[in-house]
């Protein structure tokens, strides 16, 4: 699924229960790079927490999303050196 909010274009290639992966390639000025986010959603489907890494990590998340949120969060934490300054902090989970 691809969607645009303002000038930001995101692709949501993978959805799991209570989370999804979002690839943002349209807002490099704001984020400083293309970014990949692990997004936690509430019951309403709206994003509640955004764990954002710089770069395209969609292939890596492709291997993990079916294993669930915890597997994706472990990947995020293993790649913490690539965290984007707009990201929520993983220790909050």
C-alpha cells in the first residue's frame, strides 16, 4: 500500500498484528535520508510509536514481520546506530 501525507510518500509493504513497516522515500529533507519505520498501532490502527532507521530496511523486515513485533523490534535494536533523530526510543517498549 502506498500513501501520501502532505509531501511525504510512504509505502507500507508489511503489516502484522498491532504494527506495520513503513518505507518513507519522499521526505528526505525532513528526515535526512530515506527511512524505514517499525510503527506500533493502537486498536484504531493509528500509529502510536515510530521506531525509525535511516535507509531502506524493507528486505530485512520482510524476513521478520511474520515472526511478529518482537522480532522486528530486536532488528531495530541491533541496528540502533542507524536510528533517525525523529525516532521514538526503543527502551520505551
